[in-house]
């Protein structure tokens, strides 16, 4: 005696598809969350560098301005000494801020892996529906 081939009803097939799709969506959300957390940490680190760089520039500005003005005021007027020191320290600080801002601007926060798997999932659903 041959075993009977069991065929599933259309309702069972749609129920199974709905369950698998629900699982897939939950997994995609978890993947997107993990990917965005990783990118947020990178952005946070660069924001931290931006803040620290700004604080260092400010501290350097104050210390060097005072020391240089005092030292250079023997060779030139005090206002000229303050100007020279201010320009030099401003260039260094500007370079730090520019570097951090550029790194933040170049950061791609798109969850690329999630986008790719969503495309694959869409293809999978199309194949299941056929």
C-alpha cells in the first residue's frame, strides 16, 4: 500500500507564509537595530572627538594667547603679538574641527546589510507566492 500524498490547503499555505513573513520581519528589525547601533557608536565617537577637540583648542587658545602676548610684547606691540598667536592657534583648532566634521559628514548611516537582506526577502516572498 502506497502512502497517500498529503496536499495542504490554500489557507494552510497562506497561514504558513504569514508566519514565516512575520518571523522574517522580526529578524530584519533586529538586524537593522544592530546595524544602526553600530553606526551610532561610530558617530558618537566622532562627536566626542569634536567636543574634545573644541575644548583643547579653547584651552590652548587661552594659554598660548597669554604666554605669547607676554613674550612677543617685548618685540612688537601687544596687540600685534595677540593677533599672531590667535591666528596660529585658530588654524590648529580649525584643523581639528574640520577633521571631525568631515568624518561625521562621510559617515553612511544607511543600514546597508538590512537593505540587501530586505531585497532578498522580497525575492523570497515572490518565489513563495508563485
